[in-house]
C-alpha cells in the first residue's frame, strides 16, 4: 500500500489517498535477467514482492535450463530459467529487473544479446530496476543509470 498525500500552496494537507501497488502491477510481466553468479537474495526478495503485488515474473537467462544463485562467495540455489535469452524480447515485458552479484553482471555485459535486451527496455521507455552490481550491464549498454 502506498499513501499519496496532496498538499496545497501553504503545504497543508489537501487530500490523502491510499493506492494499492497490486492494482498497478497486477498482470504486468517483469523479466528478471540473470546469468550464473547472481546474488540470490537480490533475485528472491524483489521477485517475491513483485509476485505478491500481482506481477508475473519470469527468469530470462543466457544459461539453459537452470541458473546458479550465490550467497556472497558461496554457491546457493539453482532456479529454473523461464525464457532463454535468445527467445526473449523486451516487447513482451512491462519492466526489467537486473539483480547483482559480481559474476552475473560481469558476464551479462559481455553478451551482445543481453546488452541489446537491456537497451530495448530503455528504447521502449519501460522501467528498469538494477540492484547492487546490476548497473554494470546498464553502463555497457549505453543506457542512462
């Protein structure tokens, strides 16, 4: 729940409105672009929040089958890839999430198809969220950070 407070010219409260984030995200498709070596909590936490708010999240990856998460410098869980990067299109999604982890963005920024996928979200004026080291891919794609 978000509270939107409107003020008048003297900064007195004019109105208060509660806005449900679920209403805004319900049915929206969010791509989560990761390669092996992403920081697991940077995928699972935001994904859970997005799913609870009504969004449909999908893991997009250049890695076939399963992608490896990490907890700092130790391997963590593997996650199923919903859409191979080669088959993904920014036009199919409403937003993009880029988790960090050192290995993940360092690998993604070397892949022209990953850089193109990220750039297409900006070209199409769609929201992009990048966590921790995630902006490395933004920098390589030449998009504003």
